[in-house]
């Protein structure tokens, strides 16, 4: 019989490696012909067609992923917020993976802290970031932040004698769409992808790992190496506008005002394609090291991007392409489509808060976490088991709350008069007919508001078990 330590090592070998590939501003409809490696990955697993972030903004969305809680629970309700409380840092899913024997690593953007415009070397934050549950950390901040701050990427450029030129070109960029001055491997996302490959090449095959490979793209500015590869004329016109010309709603600097919406979209898709190429290289590296069959890969984005739809160049809205996210999962224990029909598509309503229990279940550590949050493990869906998931999913930002059910989406904001959006997504998937305030839909809106109220009460109100047993006798079925 093997000694206890040897039994533990054998058990650890059977646990899958886990790679969470996280992007920024990647719309769900950006998956397609421009991303062949992601489509190939999806063909080995599951694509969730109705996946949503917990908040359509970077810092709260990312805090929700790692805690399994909504912004109203973890307290990060906007960018430039304070970090999550120490108790929450000690309870991230990465912390639980560490305790289960995983080596955990972060490469790229995290946005657990916001250092915009501070003028510092973010490596000084490394110890704080490790407290979130990482054994190794390589930090990269957004383009624009790296003009005044230093990170692993700027040090890489400095070592190659490129930093001064990079900052000079960026200052002159003025958020226009133009070629990146360097080769693909010397762009921020190329650097992140390259470091991810180095991590795979150097990992210890006897110990499972968790890698958060977090690209900064396709977050604007929409610049990329080489000439434009996507034809602007092939890009779809924006929804909800009368013209393909740029409009001034949202953060204006995020679009090149001298270009049409189609041209901006073509540059955006070039950034998506750049990330896709590095995903392909990562998968090839796993295959070369004989690790692919024991590695779960999950691809998603912190939120989407309106990209000119409804006249918006920003993400801070609840439209499908901003609150919706791509979500693809493949690897051991994940059932792919039968035959050669491509990716298995799940139409279940899923949320980023579901990733917390899902990743721990996949790692065999599902019994180690607090079950009081609202996320549900996707493991049964990944295995292809029959059953139901959420009847509704939610997202939050500022005082607004979104609910999405099978057919309906409602956005409620008391600061804007109550129900501001109501869409029947079965009949109107493009969200072109706002039924808020339209006669005949009062009962639909009222029922959805009741669900939002019930959801918020469950998030924020607690009681002791004794009182719960007495009080819940009056529950209406």
C-alpha cells in the first residue's frame, strides 16, 4: 500500500489542469470565422449561447468571477474601486485550488486593483495579488495605463530597447486605429500569450496547475500588428442606429472618430483574431507536452462591447453584446457534440458567478467552498447531463439591475424611473423594440420585477436557521 503522501500525489495526477482564458471587451458574436482556433476548441466541448457577466464593467465583473458573488455582495461596483475585503480574498476559487494542491498562476490583466494614472511599477502590487490565491504572477495593465505605469510588458519592451518608441507612438495614436509598431510577439497580447506558452513549457507535469491567462484585448484602442486583415465592407452595420457613421455616445476616445463604424469594427476583429492565434499556439503547446487531454480550457470575457450598436461605444449597458459574453469549455469530463456536427451548443442561462463552483467541481474540490452564493456549477451541463439550470440570470451596474429569463429581458433602475428596458428576445433578438411602458406588458414587467426583488432579498438578507424554519412556513408556492 502506498504511503499517504504517495497516495496524495497519485490523486493529484488524476486532477485536470485548468486554464481560464479571459479577455476584455470580447463580444459573444465575435466568435466565428475570424477565430478558427476558438471554434476548433469549441468543437471539442461546449459553447454556452446564453452566458452573461455579473456586471458589464471590468473591475466588478472580475471580482464576481473570482468570488462567485454579485457586486452588491462583494462591494466592487465600479472601476477605480478599493480591492475586495481580505475575507473575500481568502475565499476566492484560486485560494481553494491552492488548498487542493494546485499550482496557480496569473499572466496578464487582473484589474483587482485599479492603478490608472498613478505612475508606478505595478510589480509593487505583486504580494497583494498573490493574496488573491496565486503562486506566481505576471501583471500587464491596459494600453494607456502602461504609458504612465510600468509592468511586465513595459519591462519586456525596455529590455529590447523598444519602450521609448512604444510610448512615443502611443502618445501620438490619439486612440486612432493604426498598425501597432512592433511584431505580434511584442504587442501586449502577444507578450501575454508568449508568457502563457512559457508557463506550459516549464510546468511540473506531476502537479496540476490553474492558469488564468488574461489578455488585455480586444479592449480599445483598436490597434494591431500589420495592415488591416478584415474587410470593413464585410462588417455588419450597427443595430439600433440609422447610420454607420460614428456617434458620440459613450466614451468617445474608445473609437476612431475619423473612421466609420464598419472600419472600427474591422480593426476590432483584427484584435480578436490576434488573441485567437495565441490560443491556437497555446493549444499546440499543450499537445506537444502531452497535456491537452488532461487540461480543461475555458474561454470567456469579462464583458462584451456595444461597438457602435445603439450608438454606444462602451460596455456599461445591458444589451446582449455588452452584458452577454462568449463562454466555451473543453477538456476532460466535458462532452462534445456527437458525430461531426461541430460544437455542442447549450442554451441554458448561465452567469459568470457559475464559474466559481464549476472550476472547483472540475478540480475535485467542490466540497470546499461556501454554498451561500447564487452561482450553480456548470459541471452537469458540461457532462451533458439532462436537467435545468437557472430560470433567470442577473447583472448589476450602479443602481440598475438586469434580469434575463428564457424569453424576456428587463432592466430596472430606480434612478431612471423604474423599468427602462423590456425586450421579448424570442421575437426581438436584436432588442430593437423596447416594450417598457407599452400598454399590455404591465403584467410581464411586474412579474420580472418581483423576481428581481426576490433575488436581491436572497442576496442581502439572512436569518438564523431556527427563525428560517418558522418563517418559511408562510412561503407562497
